[in-house]
């Protein structure tokens, strides 16, 4: 346990893989009570095995009202909204139902879960809400905007909710964590999802689509960070501190690039 930090009860969604699982492991190692949740029943046993007996693992599909209601009965000091999905493709031709579904998962369901947690935190005398967004929610990236739009909205929601909770005065803190590209497999699924439906009917030519595929592979190979340690440390810091900052970004150079691009009006 970090010096000066108290043991907390922490629930994290989307803990089945990647950053979510790594964060759950770190929090457990630091002595916290962890509720590690995952989307599918089939993922529960493997996650429990990976985390060990100290974690309480169960299915929590954040789009399911009955699943969301489970957290009302738990004493949660920190809610980490990590569950999310990805979709890529041109806004000029993507099926809008794909975009609607993505907003339902990445924004609306996380907000509905957060509302339940806040009610309980008011009764307990305070708590912390953490939203896992993305640097894709700070810079418009072509062909990644279906995902990016949901993260723009989530980062904005976190900032607004943070101010609202200050006005409420019940000791509830809100932070947003914005990861760069980490090698967990999520980015490959995100970037390649467009190719599941872009075909001969696309407004982009076969040659352009082939170039996109090659560029995706090359860009991710250059961009992705192999270890999730830096972003996990940011999430843990936001969960443990008494007065978390609004925004945490990792790796550090991504935060610098984001600020630079915004200064340049991009």
C-alpha cells in the first residue's frame, strides 16, 4: 500500500483484458478491495484465475440495466469506467447504427452506471469517478472518428461532471484518463474494424483501401507502447489520491504532442 493512502473499495469495468486487467492487478497488489468486472460470462473464470482469490469478479455488461443495478448494493469508493468498444471508418459512409451503438456503450451506458455510483457515494460521504477516455478524444483523426467522437464526448462529460460535483459539495471527485496507443490488441481491432464493411460499394477505391491497411499496420508498429505500466500508474494515482486531477495522460510525450497540436489549431 502506498504510503499515506487508505485501502479503498474499487470497481473497474472492462477488466477482462488489456489496460483494465493490468489496472486490476496493480490495485490488488497495492492492497485495495477490487471488484473486477467483465462483459461476458465466459470471461469471468479466466479473469478470476488471472487475478487470484482476493478479487471479486463478476459479469457486468454496462449496457444491461440489470447488470448496472448490481453496483447499487456495493460499497464503492472508486468507480473506474474502463469498458468500451471501438469502430473506425469514414464518417461519409459508415452505417450510422454502428455509431449509435458505440455511443451507447462508450458514453451513455458509462454515464448511467456513474449515476448509480454517485447516489451511493453521496450516502457514503464521497468517492471518486474515473473515466477512461483516449487521446483520440483530443485530436480529430481521420477514419477513427466514430470512436474518437465518443471519447471527445466522454472527456467533455468528465470535465462538466467534475464541476457539477464541486457545486454539489458531497466530496465526489471526477477525473478522466486519456491513454495513448498501447499494445493490448485493442488498437488493431479498432483500426481494422472499418475493413469489415468497406468493400466494392465504398466511396474509396480498392487502391485507397489497400493503402489504408498498409498505413494502419505501419503506424501502429511505430506508435504503440509495449508496456501498459505508465497508463496503469496514472489510473492508480487517480484512484488513490484524495484530490485527483481532472486529466491524466500517458505516455508523457503524447500529452506534449496533444498540447502542441492544439496550440497549432489542429
